[in-house]
C-alpha cells in the first residue's frame, strides 16, 4: 500500500506549484525555510540602488567597511613580547596543489607570505623568523632564524620549484613539523617569545608517534601555535591551538587567507606561564656604527666581501644589515628607529569612532591631510544629491582629542604612523 506523504511548498519559491516532501521539523529555521538557507549569505542583497539607479554608493560603503575591518583591533595596554621568534610552517604536500585558490594553494601561500614577511619585519624590527616545510611525511628546515625577509622568500620558492617536478609530494606530518619548530625555538633566550604559525592544506597528517605528547611538550615550553587551515576544520589542529593559547581559523578564499595571515603581524599578549618563564626584564643590546671603507673586507654573517657594513660595538665584527645578532659575540645589534617602531605595540593608537551625526561636525577639512571632507546635507544642491544615498559622514573621530580625519588618514595613522596628529599637536 502506498504511504501518503505531506508536501511542503515555499511561498517564496518560483516553483511554488511543484510539490515535494516536507522537511523535518529540526531542519526548519526561524523563518520557516531550511536552516541552511538562513546561514547562506547572499551578497547581492546588500547592494542597494539610489534614486538614480546606481549602486556606486553601496559599493563605496562596502569598500570602506573592508578597509576599516582590519583597524578594529584590540587596543588595550597589555604586556606584549617585542623580541619575537616565529617559525612559519608551510604544508607542501599534494593537498597544496589544489586549484581552489588561484593558481593553487601553494602559489597563493607563497605570494601572501611575501607580503606578510615584509609587513611583519616592518612592524616588528626586533623579531626573527624561520621557515619549515612538511611533505613526504617529513619536516625540513628551509631557513634559520633571521631578520632578513629576502632569505626566507628565496628559500621557500626554491623548495617549491624543486617539488614542482616531483610526481607526488606525499602527505604532511604535523607532528614532525611541530617537533622541528620546537627544537628551533629551544635555544631562544627567555626574554623572547616562542610562536609557530602553520599554513596547513591537507585534511590528514602522517605522524610517527602520538601527537598529544608533542602538544604537552609545546605547552611545557610555552610555545604558542596558531594554525590556518586551507581546507576544512580539523579537530586536532583546533585542539593544539586552543591549548597553546594560539588561534585556529579556516581560510575560505584568497582575500580571507590574506586577512588571517596579516592578523599575526601585531605581537600577541604574553600568557601568564610565559611571563613566569622570563628571568629578567633587561637584555643587552648594541648600537653599531655604519662605516664605508675603501678596501673590501669580509662580513662575519655571510663571509662576502664588501666595502660598507655595520661594526659591532663589542667585538668590532662586521655585519651586513641590522637588526641581527652578532655571529661572533652574540650581541643583539639594533638601531634607535627599530626600538621606536617596536614600542608602538605597547601604546597603540585607539580605534577611531565613525561620526554618524551631522550635528557633531566641527570642521570641514581632515585633521591629517587637510583635504576637504563631505559637506552636511542641505548646504547646497550638490551636497543634497551626494548625501541623500549616503548614511556615513566620511569622518572618523579620535576618542582622546576629538580630531576628525578621513578614511585614508584613519588607515594610515593605525597602519603606518602609529600616532594621532591631533594628540601629538595638543601634547596629549
């Protein structure tokens, strides 16, 4: 005997005349449709036309929101590690050849690492980075801890080109990569932070032992592990990041992957167990002199002949670039601008609040670049036509001094300048 089944017809569906099986009660959302339909965001619904039928105002507003999204960061005064030691682990297994990111996951990671390292060393001049790759169930150290981004980028591209001719790079080994990173950070001085950033493309890991033992060793050594997955959420990766006070995230596309990588540029707050590991708050630093000689001499770092270089104040050894550690006496060599650029993480500029009330407008020009800002509606006919479809005033106010700046100056102040012009002029 045929069983009678009820049907479910959505009134919003264009095929409302078709009948289908009714969804289960647990599958229905709050709006009456399927639950998965409510979580799906339709980007075209955000765009709205103005009275002239144009969507340029909506597009400009979405662009401004993406610019300011990165600025809304944690600006609390916390103890952060300025002398950072970061090991970047890149998955070069067969999963990195997937084409869901253009042109592939590996090429996208290599391009974004280029921008990340440049931004990282610009904002953290006292930091050092090492690169580790994992493939064929093993982990390999590509570059040692150094402050020169060019060395890291050259090495990882050479490794990727070598694997490009291989038939199958195999599976990654997360345990081997973490053990190798822990060994690299084992000799880091106590005043430095220990961080690991993993770009993981695969869904599986081929490990020689129990990875939970490696996790316990990472927690004991105060190593902070952050993992960015390029495929899907993996439970063991999320567990490692949570127990080491790191972050775990899944990249949905190229732009999202760039945002996730750049989130590791600012130094994270120091955990309590890492603070207990520090023996003192002082460290020896040397300020070398830059000298140009008439004859070629060998540098102590690369053993290459050159006429210019920095001289270590302790042992008089010659190094090519700073900041770096003297290879002869081990003294940390820095310049005064490096220290100045590092301290802005301890005293960050507060997030500027968007001005939404036209009655709060006190100036018609930007307090940073002195360019004219949008006029209030009703000032003239042109202003009414421009502001009728715009809900923002185009101004952002400093919570301390109250100066109004444009969006471009807001981004420049928080990303490059790290000082509010209004607070600096007023002596606040």
